[in-house]
């Protein structure tokens, strides 16, 4: 296809047509890939949930490792951001080991 003879408007039109065609083909390729994956999983007797990560057992919540001595209802697992009471405790120069359960 000789693009040098096309006007700017014709080129933009072609560009939009190409974008639509690419989207359509990518969608078709994705659908074929999914079909192939399903077929492979079925042929080896593997549940699809195992392939997509749904087969993992949930481990549940993490047990708390630290407790606020001033308020026993405030606990922290030691993961993530420190609660304010832990930060205040450490800022006061006290050891976090004193908060361990």
C-alpha cells in the first residue's frame, strides 16, 4: 500500500481503522489462548482454580505479637505500620520487647 499519495485525513482514517483491527485481533488471540489453556488443564485433569491461584488454602489471620500494657484490647501483629501506641512507646525510649505477648 502506497501511503505517500494519501491525504492527511485519509491517513488518520487508516490509522483509526488499524487501531480497531488491532484491538479485534488481540481480543481473538486472547480468546484462543484461553481456550488452549482450558483444554490443556482439562487434558491433564487439573482444576482451573489451581492454575489461576484459587486453589491455595487461606492461612487466616496472623496472631498478635504485641499488646499495649495500658489497654489490653490494643494489639499488633508486628506487621505493617506501627500503631500510634507502639510508636509512642518507642519514642519514650522503651524497648518493644516489653510489649511482647
